[in-house]
């Protein structure tokens, strides 16, 4: 019984990747792995790009509020203008 299974590989006419047992599945696995890696890289890229954009918007808002505070402190705008503009900045978040 063991001799029967020992001769099986010798009886195969071609290798596994050339119409043998897997019939081209080797390339399907490479496509699957490549597509999976592409999706993971794209997901990480989007996740970190979103964080960067959010951080940039927060820095821009803080800079605008600081400029508004400086104008109020120097007397360029009234208290009412300061409060209205600050409210608009906070609502635009």
C-alpha cells in the first residue's frame, strides 16, 4: 500500500502550476495577496490623511482666534464684534 502512494508523484505528467492539481491557482493567490495589501495600505493612508487634515483645521482655527484676541486687545474691534466673530468661529468647527 505504501508503494502505491510513493509512485504517485512520478506518474504526474506536469508540475502543479502548469495544469496540474492547482491549475493556475498560483496567480490567483498572488492577485488576492496584492489586492489585500493594496486595501490595507489605502485604509491606513486614508486614516492618517484624515487626522492630518483635522489637525490642520484645528491649528487654523486656533490661529484665527488668537488673531481675533490680539485685535480686541489692541482696541481695533469692539467687545460686541469680538463676541460675534468668536461665536461664528466656534460654530464653524
